[in-house]
C-alpha cells in the first residue's frame, strides 16, 4: 500500500497516520523524493483503505500488491518523462536516441563522435569511462579525467552525457559531469549503489542483468525511488540463454511487459542486446515497434579499432542510416 | 561441398564424378528434389574444386562449410519463395499473414474464422486437428475428419490450410487436404518425420524447438531438403529461458540471423512466442521490423471459450486491427 | 482423481461408476494396463470421494491434483521396480548399472563390450542401432540387422538390451530383440511414440528432453502408463543452459525431486549429462549420492575410434574403475 | 604468461625483465601478494619463453593461455589450502563444513547455533549481517553491531566466521571480526569490491553468479589474486535455468570442472543450490562425491521462524544427521 502525504503535513498528522497503519499490522517505510512524500506499508491484513485515506495529511492512497510499489503502474497510471534539461526528454512520447562509443578513448574520438551526433540531431551521447571488464588485465577506461574532458566538449556542443557508474565512491566526483548515471547489467543488484543513487538528483538508467527477471529489475528501480530519486529509466540489453549464435539474447518481450507494469520509460540497447553489428539495425527498429521509449547504441568512427566492443559497434554511415530509419519507424508507431 | 548435376546427366558421367570425389576422401550423399539433383560431399581434405567443377555433368559447385548445406545461403544467394498456388506465396518479398484458431473445434468455428479472414484479405488459415498436448487426458484435436470438413470450407472460399502433422503415419491421409505441413516445436528433431516430409511435394513449415539452436533448426531443414523437398519455411515461436513473466521468450534475434544464414523464408509466431494476448500485437509488429517474411498468429471469435491457448489468442476485432498495422509496418520496412 | 477398479468388475458396475462420476462434472478416461484397470477423472468440483469410493467395483480411490496421475506418488506411495527377467531389476533398491557404446558398430565391438561387461558383472548393455543425428549426412546406425546381431550375442551371454526406438513403425520389428525401449531426449514429447509404447508389454525408459521440465517428463510417463504400460523408467541426461564449459548441464536436482514426485525408478546418464569423459566418474558417483536408482553410461574399447560420442565415452579400464566405485558408493548410501 | 620473480629482486633486474618482455609486444601487469611477486604478460606473439626464463630475477615462468592466469592450474599444479588459523583449513584434503543461519538475528539465535555447531565439531559458522534483498522494504540485516556481537560469542567458542561483504566501504569496519569474507552471487562481478578485497589479507569466498560462467568466476578470482590476495575460495550455489521445480539449478558439473581448471578450493552451497529443505541433504552428499572441498549450508533452531530463507534451512536435528553422513561420504571418496 502506498500513502502519499501532502507537502505541508504536520508532525502530528504524520504520527497519527503512522500509528493508525501500524496498528493494522503493517510495517512502514518513509520515502521522500524530489517530487513527493510517501509512506510505503507492507503487510497482509485486508482492510478498507478509505479508513486511512480520509485521515488528515493523506493526499492519495492505493493498494499495490506487487513487490515493487512506487514504480508500479498501479500507483501512477500515466507515463513518467525524464527531463535532462535543454528540452531533452526521455519518455515524453518521442523517441529518445542515445549513441556513442563503448569506451571513451581520446579527445579526437570524442570530437569525431560529437560531430557525427550533431549532424544527425542526436543530443545524448553514451560512452564509458569506468569499464567493467571480465579480466583484471584489460583496459578499464580513462576514469574521471576522461569524463571531465568529455564533459567540456559535450557541453560546448549542447550534448548530454550518459555514462556508467560502477561504485558508490565514484558518484560524488562524477556528479557535476554526468546527465544520466548508468547502472550496468553486472551491477543491477548492487543494492548499495542503488541506494546511493537514490540520494542524488540526477536521472539513473538501470540495465537489466544478464539473468535479471522483470520483477527484479522493477525492484531495483524501487531501490532508487525509495532512496529518494524518482528519475529512473529502465533498459533491456540482452539476457543469457543456451543459444550461442549471438552474444546475448536481446529480449524484446521485456519492452511491452515493462511498459505495462511501470510508468517509467523503457529503453532498448540493441548493440549489447544481440552483440553483432550486422543485426543491430534490425533489432533497433524491432525494439521501437515493440514500444521502446528510446534506443541506446554503440557507434565509432572506426569500429575495428575501438578499444572494446568493436564487433557490435556501427560506423558513422551505418549509424546515420539507422537514425533515419528509427525516426520513420517511430513516426509510424506513433500514428497507431 | 555441394555439386549440382545437370538434369540430363548420364550414368557414366555421374559415376565419373562420384569416383573422382570419393577418391579425394569425401563421403557422398545423393539428393534429388522437385527442382534439382545434387551430390553432397562431406570430408576434410582441401583441394581445388575446379578439378571437379569442370567434369562433364556438373552444373554448379560450391564449398559450404556449415553442417547444413543445401539450405545455406552459401549455396543459394537469393531468396526462396514458396508457392502455395492461386497467387499465394511465402517469401516473395511481401508479408505472408496466416491466422486462425489454435484448435479446429467445429464447423461453426471454422465458418466464423473464414469470414473474418476473408473480410481482411488473409488467404492462409492456421488451425490444429492433431494437437500435441502435455497431458494425455487433454483434448487432442478432431483428427482427419476435422481436417476434411475444414478443407471443404476453406477450398470453397479460396483459402489455404496450414496445419500440424505429428507423425509419419498421418502424412498420406492428410496430404490431399493440406497446403503447408507444420512440424511443431516438440517435433523439430523428429528426424523420421522430417525424412518422410522430404518425400512429399508439399511445403513444410518447421518450428524451432523450445531449446532448439539456430544451427539445429537449419540442420532440420536440411533433413527435409535432402529428403527431396525444397519447399521449406522456418518459424520462430519462442524459446525457454529463466524468465517467468511470459510463457516463452520470443526470440526475435533468430529472424535476422536466420535470414543471413539461409535462403528459406522465415516466419514469426508471436502468439506462442510471448504467449500473452496483450503483447501479441507489439511482438508481431516487432518481428516484421526484424525482417520476418510472414506472421502466423492465433485468432478466435471468442478466445475465452477456445478449446486451447485462449490466453494468447486475439479476438476478431484485435486481429483486424493487427492486420492493418502489419500491412503499414511491412510497407515501411519494404521502403528501407 | 484416480479410481482403481476391481479386476472382475461387471459392465453394470462400471457403468454405474461412470454415470456417477460424470454427473459430478468430471471427464473420464479409462486405462487398462498389465497390472490394473483404472478410471482417470479430470474436473474441478469438490466433493466427498467416499461417495464414489463405496460404489461396487471400486478397489481404491485417491485425489491426485497434479497434471500427471498414475505415475504420481500420491497414487502409489511405494517404489515401482521394473523386472527385466533373470533376476535383473531396476528400482528394487539395488543400483542398476547399464553400460555400452553410443552406437552399435560391428560384431567385434559388441563382443569386446560384452566381455568387458561380463568381467564386471554388468548385466544390462546399452547401445544405439537407430541414431538421432543432428545432420542428415551423419552415420544413422546399423538398424534392425545390427539389433538382431547384437541380440544373439547378448542373449548367449545372459545380457539384457536397452536401445533407442525413434518412431512408431520401428516398434514391432524391434520388440523381440529389446529388453528396454529407450525414448531419446529429442523424442520425449513425441506423443504418438509414447502412445504406441503404452501398447507394448516391455519396459520403457524416457529421457528428459534438453529443455524438458520435471512436470513435462512426468506427463510423458503418464502417456505411456495411460496407454497401458506401467513399466516405465525415467532418466536425467543433462539440460541446456547458458554455460558452455560442458556439453550439457547434468541436472542432479532432478533426481531427488523426481523420486519425491513419482514411484517410478529414476536413472542418471552422466555421459550425456556432462558430456566430457574426464568428469563422467565424478558425476556418476554424485548421482548415486543424490539418490539415483541406476546409472547408464557409455564405454567403448577404443573411445577415440567410436563412431559417435567418443569424447564422453570411457575406455574399459576407466569403466571397470567406475563400476567398483559405484558399488561402494551405492553401499554407503544404502546404509544411511 | 606468468613470470614469478625472486623475492630479493633488484630494480635493475626487474627493469631488464620488463624491457625484454615489452619489447616482445607483451603488456605487463605487476602483481604482489602475500606469497609472491609476479609479472603477468598479455600478448599474442609466440616466442621461446626460455629467453625470458633465464634472465636474472626470474624464479619461475609458464605460459597460461586462459583469460585467468594466477588462479589457473596451468600455473600452479597442486592444490591451495586456505588457512583460517587454529588448525582450521579449507582445501587441505579434508572436508570443510560451514553452517549457520541465513541471517544473524539475535544473541539467543547465535548462541543456540554455536551450541549446535560445537556439539557436532563444526568450526566455521556462516551468517549474514548485511543482506542483499530483492526488495528495499525487506529486512537488511543487523549490520556491524550484529557482527561484533557475533564475533565475541564465536571467538569465545573457538569458531571462525564467514559472512558476506556487500560494498567496499564495509571492508575496514568488518575486517577485525571476519575470518572469511563472502562475495555474494549478485556481486560476483562487482569488480571494485573484488579489487578492494585483493588488498586485504583475509580469505575471500566468491560465489558464482546466477548466470555466471565458469570462466567468469575464475576471472573474478583473478581480480582478487591480482589485487594481492591469494587466499581465495570458490563456491557453487545454483544457477538460473528454465526449470521452475526448484529455486535454483544447483550445478554440480561446476565442481569437477573448477577443480580441473584451478588450484583454489571449491565449496558447494546446497541450501541456495536447490533451495528446498527436503533435498539439501541429497545435494550436499552428491556435491562431496562430485569432489567439493567443503559444504556450506543453512541451519536454524526453528527454520520456520527464520527472518529469511527458512524454506531451505535445516533444523538442528537434520543438520546433525547431515554432518554425520557428510563425514562418511567424504571418507569414502578420500579412499578412492
């Protein structure tokens, strides 16, 4: 059960509500975000919620039987759009496109990518400065210095930055230079990281883990929301199955299901999803038709020379082509 | 290696080719289909294939290193279209649409379905008369009598029939009444059934098994082809993964990959694919964008009363809506 | 619900029972096996089963809510032992050991294997004469002639034969020469084959499909049982997962679970289970500790020359070693 | 390639080696642990390693082609035993047994568990004070205060503590009170946590992720090792598959495979592995037969009242029974 409180609630009013709900055998968690003030009540007993709903200080109240609460569509029926500033939104009904290299490598690479994005009206740039790598001996990214260099160039060109944060201690240093924090698939259930991202006022995109269930992904979003941050985006990026013909099994089923279960925007990552360059376009377009609010993909001037993920990265010509087709596909779907 | 022979090859010519290839350490299988006459050579030794290619009686020759040979795009670069007669094709570049109930139940049900299909210009009707059921105590279909009744009504209305064949002994009886034999997911690797379907001159649609790999599916098609029947359609219908939010995980990755590896048409079955009615439309449209040559789905006048699979079956209004959107989606993709 | 009828039931008595049960809204299937005569009632309405239980002609009655009925431990609490004759049993509390090559290849190979088995007191020999192969161009087995040759040699040495049957039309010809029919993983849900094996009076061992669930495997056993044959053995042989370090993921969890759910014997196949020779011993011993009633594995005089599955086949020295350890392990477990 | 350096290596000697190896096109990482000093060289060019091996300062050198290096059996052929002090070891050839509750709940619960362990000669106690929970609203453990209380009681009774660490910032505070740090399945690829645990001189047990591959698990161990800590234990605890009959699919195949690939000890967790109390015993015994160096499982005085994981937790009677059988099983296997 979710109880939204009025903004100007008094201590007495809140205590009265808490007392009432706890007396019904429910455990309460208090959640304060940028946008609201909530009590989350977990329990089993059935009762008439109007008896709580009419108490002073209650703005709204709903049963939400799922394990996740505030991210559920049972709580908020409409769609949540995430505002990145400068008129750039994710989840507002238009298609959000995010592109860039797997790893940020050099100033020249950033510049060539920015030029490509500008030419194609893409306003959100992806790239990794902290890279989770299977091997400890592999390239782990340029770190905070790479991020700062990237930020200067991006800002000067009106681009927003989405990049992965790998641990709690990186958040503060990254904060001024990041527009969307990305939680990688391997960290989906890094609950401390999710808690900490709940305490910042920047959008967070959570990628589904390689074997993450739909339900778990939503619970992870609930961690960030209940930590205080309502600005959450979900991302499907491929799961693990028995099939070896592709790197991952991009699970497009997740898109309509997530959009039915949550009010948060849902984005597709076809590059990691299928993991093979030749099929990224098909899967990107399919994900739009399946209802994705956005597409994030990898592009690089010379994919064969990329520090990482070259085999799934588009060159700029392929990328420009894809952007054009994505727009047409998005327009068709919007007309349905 | 595939050696295509000329039609009018003489015994001496063929013996000469066989002798030459076997002397190189290769094992030969002879394949005669409706459309061609081939020798399939399996071996390891490297040699200049022109030494075989220039022999009398050889029409064409190619290395095909995959486990599957004749169904590979390395053998035939273009696309194979399957002709059902009366101008109805699958794989000719247009979108093939196939719809109907899970099970054929009654004359009234067939008639209502046919009317719905005619109103929407759908010319291939699906339906099961032999039903593979998990439980021996469940409804197993109307059998050959149901098929005959259906055939009369379909023929009178210019519709083609696609229906599942479950075992070798059913083929002969079904043959006059069927336009496309469907091999179900549970029978994908029923090699005797595939062998037997190689001996008929009717199109065969093979569904990917619940844990069938891309490679295995193509090898199963090779069984039918090498048995003598080139008229093969492949169908993706969802695989088994850890995720429990949907009945199956509809694997759209399979579509572009199959179309890269084989010249055969590839069809998508979103009804079984995701297994939940509310998401069939999204997945059907996504599969078209992913490159499917056709879509097969379940529709019923009153899905809630269907003998089987009601939870994934569209009613006629939903079906009509879907058909309209599929056409627009197919048109957009064709324009790319 | 299962209603066991008395042997000498009269037509009137049976009609009376049928009438009563159908009037309660239940659908009835009649099952007659080597050992009993049953009515299987499927329905939803709750009622006091004693009202049926006290009717004339009823020997026993039980609710069984699972999808599978007669194979359930809710029906038969004890264990079913399968008698192969000559004092050889599977599921009688001792450990059944079955060994032999993947494929029957030649008289010499059969003879060397038989000698090895005799030296180690193994009395059930495995081997394939019909081989399900991924590729149509691979060796498909010696067929019925190979089986006859094998039978003569096995019989002369007091050995029993377990071998795979792939299709209905093979059953009659194989019947005189087979002691246990094996249904392969790819045919687990070949319902026509299961139906037909329900009509013979020979033991049937059903292998779990590569993505077969525990529930599905039991329903497949129910097919054979309801077809009239109570002599059924279940076999775990590895499932498909994302892990590529082994050929299959041998699922030992299935063993205690199956033994809790069914009265049928459960056998483990570590050779296919893990698919790598070096680990067959560890997995065989582990499966005994997990509660398997028997172990079936592959052995060959010269595994590196075997026609198929050489990489998972033990040589005779390894096999003899394993047999010794299996006996000691089985003895320890029996002492618990 | 791994180059072990002599302890008293001079700067000049090391520079000479580095120069030589880099000139061959290899990238070097320097690793210093409690026990050794290594250079890890990653590259592709083939050369005679004796040309490096005979340089001054080189103690040992080996090619290790796997992605993981120092944890590979290609580097260290024998077995690594982890010494917890007071004569308690993991991986020394005897069976290590670790037991205790899922969550540390109270002083009374700790005391009753300790008494049970002492009565059965178990000297390593497991329990969680930081609990990774799917839902943000669930019990998250008693934290550092719970750990301190537990430590006092454990120490007084000569027991060692194994408990999960969830994030880098917890390590310092936990360090004095922990004998083995456990990295949970959800954190297997939390590379920052692995790096940080590489910097402490306490044993670390890494649990395989729910969809972690064998190769990835070994690479995660390489993170800890290359960070400077050689005291690593691996743990199999069940993976995600399509099967829904058990909570996880306990993957015993992993045990012999890991023991073939690495010199590190391998432990089995049957409680999480199968996730159902009734089958924990069978799976524990099977894991010993498969070659596990130890077993870690959950026990609680009153499992039905446990704060978490009660459905997979043994009561003390079941636990005592299991311990007895584990010893007998371990003895049998040691005799092979």
